[in-house]
C-alpha cells in the first residue's frame, strides 16, 4: 500500500499567483521572485544556511498542491 504524502506546517511552500513566485517556510515569508530559477536558488540557499531540508511543495494559482522537485 502506497503512503500518501501530505504537506506539514513546517514544510517549504513555493506558490505562484500567475506572475510572481513566493517562498515560505513554517509560515514565514522568505522572498518573492519573478523567475523560477531565482526561487529555486533562494530555496536551496535557505535550506543550506539553516541546515534544514523540509519537504517542498508547489501551490498553483488555483490552489493545487504538489510536491516540488529540484
């Protein structure tokens, strides 16, 4: 039986409003970006700096949530 993976409060979320990307961890805003490459760099840098590697989720402009893979 496959276990369903769901987001947790302290995970990292990358959301998109159709124009901008926003990164947050544990409910705290990390940054807003136009380019996806900048979002990924921010996320990776934040994880290295904080020595914390949470699950990363993408939230679309329609509210759909999926696991994000770098």
